[in-house]
C-alpha cells in the first residue's frame, strides 16, 4: 500500500496562510479523524532543540504550532498538551518561552505536559534498543502529533520526522543514547525502535523556512515554502530528501526505517498530494551532505588516506561559554578548557577556547548542536596512510 504525503505550498508564516495550509493538508489526508479520536489525550511534539531566536529556524515555528493546535481545538479535540525535551539543560518551559511556543500555548490554553519526570520502559520488540527512558508527559498521552522542523543534521544528514521523536527521551538520557549508539547507523536503528514504540499518529514538518548547512542548530535559514504532512515518517523524510536533491537511501533513518518496516521511502510507494509535481518545489542547491561515504573524489582520497569527519571550533566566534563541554555526553569529556584540564567553567583570566581530544570523541556532534554562537563546524580531516 502506498504512503500518502501531503506537500502544501505556504509562503511565509502569516497566521491565516499557515492555518489554511494545515487545514488543506489534513483534509487531503482524510481529516483529523483518520489519526486521532476526540476523547484521546493528544500530545503535540514540536522541535524545541534550544532557546534560539525563531528566525534562526532551529525550532518549530510558533505559527505552525498554533495552526495545528487551533485546528485540533476547532474540530473538538480538546484534550491537548505539548512538550519536548530540549538539548539544553533547564526547563522545557523556558525553552518553549524563548521559541515563542509557550505564548501560543498559553493563548490557546494548552498545558505543558510533564517533561520533568520520566519512567524506564522495556520494549521487547526492539531490534537495537529494548529500553528507553521516556518523559512522563509522553507516557500520559494516548496519541502523539509530531511537529518537526526541516533541517540538516551532522550525524544523520537530515533531521525530520523520525529523528524528532528523540525529544521524547528524557533529559540526560539522550546523551547516554549517543554514547551507546555512537555511529549514524546504530543511532538511526535506535530511533526506529523508538518510533515503533511511541507510534506517533501524524507527522507535520515545518519546511516553510528550513535550515541548511551546519544544522541542526548552527546552519542557515533557507526558504523552502512548504509544509509536509503524513502518517508515515519515513515517507515524509524521504519526500524532504527529494525536495533537496538528496538520495533518501543515503539517510540512515530513511534507509533502515524502510528495511525495518516503519514506512516507505521508494518513489513508487509514495503518493504525493497537494501539488501536481514535486519538481517545482525542489531546491537542488540546498546545502546538505550528499556524498556517499567514499564515492567520487572521496573514493580516490580514501585509498590514500583515512578521511574523518570531526567537529572543529572557530576560534574567532567562540565566547568560551563552555556549553559544548557540558553537552558532551562522555563521562570523561572529549573536549575541555586547556587551562583547567577538564573544567566546564572558564575563569575570566582564561584565554583559550576548548580543545578536542579526538581519540576520545565519538563524533556525536552534541557539542556542535549546543553551541549558542555557531562556533563549531564539522570538517574533514585527512590522515595519510604513509
Ligand atoms: S559552546 Fe561554542 S561558544 Fe561556547 S565554548 Fe563551546 S565553542 Fe565556544
Ligand atoms: S566532543 Fe562533541 S562530538 Fe565529541 S563526543 Fe563530545 S559532544 Fe560528541
């Protein structure tokens, strides 16, 4: 059976236009009743990665959140909460406030779900992960509506519907998951188990202004002018890939999501509704990692040297705040202030920016995600064999 993906053009975050786009998308997918029941407790799960300004396209735009919530309420779905577990330590509420989501929720009288407490759950059907620490607010809900953001990601190439569910994992346990599943493949497989366990009903991607380049927190906003909606997270992420000229099979969450039966990524198994031809909405120059691991020039270089991606700090941008060190999930941090040999709190007299110990670093890029100054980039390092 084909998976349906609604691609709804929407230029800008004007409240009326976004509202109409969400209405059109949900109608093309069969109405809210195809996904949720009025008596169910519905959790809206936006992307609240950090406290970045809305214009930086790090988090789900409040206008999209408002349109989804407003539409649900107008259609008699009154038991609605929201929440996410941000990357920054501290309260969800403060992050939601900084991102403009809390103001919308307060206006619509939607309560924040309990993301302060959590419970360990065993998931016996997991292929890669059979245990998760899930926020209580997620467990208290009957149905999740995933409101993700169209962005690039250093580990998984893109972060979309499948990856956004990681925010249901509670606080510091996200860091532990990075340590346990350090490479893109194992991390993707864990995410797929998580999606199978949580079974979000509907995925809505804010792709009006997306993030390209050094995502998911330090990239550049780019107008894509679309909202994507689907019950199938793999098909939705695969459609995002097509819009930006990225082979979906190169994205681990899409590839393994299809292999393990979470959804469809192949063209002939996806029905696009809402637009006649996807090609008019494509941005082939979208800045995203498209290369195969060792194809093209990398294949030649790969024969002569080991090619390794790793995080690098741009000294001129770094303000020595230490957020990157605190974000590192390793017990023995893989980056530190040189003067303090391991401290996460710089003294005023200190001059140096954090330095990496690449032998310890597992390349999870949590440091890059949490840098408030966009001072961490991912570069390739050539290590000659001879
Ligand atoms: S988080 Fe960014 S700005 Fe802060 S110390 Fe690390 S690299 Fe520098
Ligand atoms: S230094 Fe950065 S990329 Fe390396 S393990 Fe720590 S957080 Fe991950």
